[in-house]
């Protein structure tokens, strides 16, 4: 016996990826509804060997459906998620709207699966920010061993994190550089993204951090441990898919790099590729389409007493969004709804 599942925002990058991953992982779906806004109504999407037409999110009745994976952005989520939740359909939301609500669990299944029990507060579960999700998968097993005091992270985030418009802008600007007749000024990003890097993701806050940086701080504390200090610099780079992070960690106890490597090799959701030779690490191009979070460049930081550095790469459309949402759905089914 399976579940009646809804995917809201099925025509977008993340929504389509959710459908792909539900199929790939053999999620027990008895019935599937794919929803979109009215402007995308009737658009066809694929689920396994089936082709489905999208229905209108605005008029859909969530009564009798078990769970809904939302990939529609904060504004639409604010309107429709409470409707679905009230109808008894558990919402797994990919937007930032509910991540910081103390009554709504923010879950990375490899890190804090027990938090799933909190879904009943509002019938809603939040999916974390893409840059946070891959980092905390690596931090948690190290924290369990040596207790993390402080994290310094610099991110190198792909344009797909800004949606289809971001990817289109990189593509169009790249072409325009080789064809000077056409000019493609920045629209989605604050500056030219082609052949450039932009040290701003989301809006600036009063203290000079960007909201993306603030998200990483707050979400890491909520998911892993509120006592961990985090400082982040988030940068948009001209990569289509795949977020990369350079992470520096300070621990309460000494943790040898070899032991850290062994711990990460055994940790769920992680693949360690760490050879000290040319090309002995993973770059974003190589992680596209993969479920894993890849860890490379593990080494001691000799400038502090108990420090470690590592390089972290993941497909942001997968672990950073769609895969994590499907993993939450699996967790919800196995621990709470228990139909499959």
C-alpha cells in the first residue's frame, strides 16, 4: 500500500527533479497529482514512464491526500500550504517560509531524523536552504565525535540556485561575450555573472551579511546544535549546477585528519574522494545528477588548536532541494504514516 502524493510546482526545476527522484528511489506512490500555477496549467511532466498533465494549484482539493511536496516559492506557499495542512495533507516545503518557525521541524534526514515527530504541530515540515543542507551532512558526524565550536564557510553557489532565470542569464551572457552585437545586462543577478563571481546572494541585512549567509547560520544551529558559531560568505559563481563550499571547523577536542576522513567515509549521504594529487578531489561538474555530498581536501588547520579544513560539493537541485524533500517524505512514511 502506497501514498497519495502531490507535487506542487511540478513544472519548475526543483519540481521536475522531485518527480525524477520519486521515480528513481521507488517511492511507494499509489496516486500522484502534479500542480502548477494557471499560466502553466496543462503542461505535461514526466513521472517514470508516465506523462501527466498539471492541475491548477489554486483550485486543488488536498482532502484525502497524504503528503504534498511544495516547490512554489514563499509567496504561493504562504497561501496554499496552510490549506493543504488543514485538509490533513502533510506539507514538505522547499521554500524559506517556515524554516525559522520554532513549531515547524527543519530536517536533513541524515542529521536530525528524530525531529520528524514535530510535524504534527502544524502538519508542515521545512526543507533547508541548499547551501546549509550539504554542509550539515558533513558537520554532524564530526560534531558527534569532537564537538564543533565554530564554522567558517565560503560558498561557491551555482546559478541554478536562482532558478531557471539564473541559468538562462548565465547562458545568454556567455553567448553575448562571444557575439558583441548582443548585450545582455544583469536582471536576475546584481552584476554580470558570466566570467565573474558575485559576493552577494539574496538581500543585504543591517549587519552587512546577506540573507543567504544568515540562513546558513540560523539553519545550522536549528538542525545540528544551537551552540555552534557559524560565519559564512556566500558567493554566486558561473557554474550551472552544483554548489561548492570551503569549510573550516574548530572543535572542542582534537580530531586527526585521518580519523575525520574515516568518520566521513562511514557517514550516511557522504562520499569521500580525497587523494592528494592533481585532480584528486570532486568539482561541481562531476557531482551533477548524484545523490551524494562529496567531501575532499580534508586537512588539519595548524593555525588553531583543534582545526580542520575540507571541501564540500553537492548537486544543489538534488541534495540541496529535491532529494532532501523526498528523503523527508520517506522518513515521514517510515516513521509516522507507515503505509508503504
